[in-house]
C-alpha cells in the first residue's frame, strides 16, 4: 500500500458573527494540530456562493474568518492560510470529481436535503455538487486528516469514496505513472473533543447558530467581557444542582451543554469538571464559566478587531498563503492530468 505523509486540511465558510460553536468545533482544534502536523486552512468562498451572497459582505466575512484564524493562534507563516478562490486547482479538481462521483452518492447527502428543503428544483447546481468541491479541497493537497464537526462526517465519507473510486478506476494509469497502487489517500475526519456540538444557550437541544434570532443564544467572538458574562448568567438551566458524574447529565441538555463548554474551554475532561462542581448550584458554576469564557474568548475577539483594522495586511496573508498553496495544488493537478490522459 502506498503511504502518504500526514497532512491536515480544513475549510471554514466565510460567515460573519463567528461564535463559540465555530471556535470550539473548528478553530481551536486547528490551532492545536499545528504542533503535530503540516496544516492547510482555507476560507471556502467558492462554497459560499452555492447560496446567494452579497458581494460586499462576502469580502468582509472572508477577512473576518481569516482574522479569527490568526487571532486564535494559527501561524500563517509556518502553515498555510488562504481563501479557496485564489487557488483555481480546487475548482479544476472538483470538475474531475464531478465525473468520478455518482448521482446516487450525492442524492444521499443529508446536508443537501436540509439546505434545499422542498425547493430542490430551484437551488443551484453548485449546492448539489458542494461535496465534490469539498473532496477536491482536501485531495488537491492529498491531505490525510480533516478536523471537522460531526455534521461534516457524511461529506468526509463521500471524499473517501471519491478518492477510492479514482484510485480504482485509474489504477493502471496510476501505477504506470509511478504512483504505486493509490494516488489519493483516504482522508480521515478528526471529530473528537468535549464540545464538538455546541448548543444554544437558550435551548440545549438546538445547535448554537449565527442565524438564531436571539443573540442571547450564542457567545460571539466579538462579544466583550460584560456581554459574555451577561449571556452566561442568563443561559437556560434547570432547577437541580450539578451532578457529580456524567451519567447525571442525561436528559439535562442545558446542563450538559454548559459543562461541555466549560470542559472544552478549560481543557479539563467533563468528569473533572463535574468532580469539581458536582452538588453545587448553577450560579456558582456559571461564575466560574464566565471566568474561563472571558479568559479564552475576549483576547481572540479583541485581536480580531485589531487585525480587521488592517485589511491590507490580512489580504497580504491570504495572497501569500494562496501562492504557497498553489505550488502544492498545481503539482497534484499535473499528476492528475497525466493519469487521466490529458495532453499538456
Ligand atoms: N463543508 C464544510 C462546512 O460547512 C466547509 C468545508 C469546505 C470543508 N471544504 C472543506 C471542511 C474541506 C473540511 C474540509 O463546515
């Protein structure tokens, strides 16, 4: 079996109003992986236009996500940070994958069904093909590990299926061009962590979301200390004191969510958090939660603000990242063209 050097890739959609869910579900993990892996982190603007976008707003949300990456501690000199549309090989490989993936595979994607709803005749072709572009994002760097939220697991499986089918369909040509028995690795999702699904502060059964009408449902990266404190104090709870063991969180979605958030922010396990706070009422626990939340979010928010004050610098970071990403992506595309039998 061909072995592939470990490389991390992940993408985040450009969106304003970044919140704790984006931070714990993605960005914080990206930061940690820098210590052990070569990482490529991408703001996926091509994915954004699968649904309508306001051009002026898109431009600023691309910069906002870039600022969040850097403010959280991603080092764009040691690793690669860029926006997808600056590396044309993503779209180029996505076309090849459109010809590898089967209609039936894409028809099964639950995110498409959720996003399209009853409107399947009138959504963009791009929304349907979204997962093949995602596979191209990952595989154009022949990345082996992909930190994502639980909701992206199915897309990752599809990426593996595409890689596998390409490797099988072109096995003879892959071998003839000196790539052994596989050209693409089968990328693995990295999903673990105490708070991969951060829930609303107002309803522990709903995901924390930028589109929730109540700003009290989420902690935004841009919230200041007082806002963070106020939102946590008003967060929904139940009347019981905290349990001492994780079993006691069953059927208590709000308690479960707050404990998960504390654990993820502090780096302790849920068990450790419950050992410390078990038997106490929520007001004591919430004060401690305010402290860890302010300590980890407030510096990121204010650094983001500072970075967004210098758009020229942010754009230069993205341009430099794109230039370095392109070297890697172009190498893959050249090999893919040879494997496919294109004249170049
Ligand atoms: N679909 C991902 C999301 O909505 C974003 C994304 C695009 C992505 N391309 C990717 C994630 C490649 C990981 C790898 O969160």
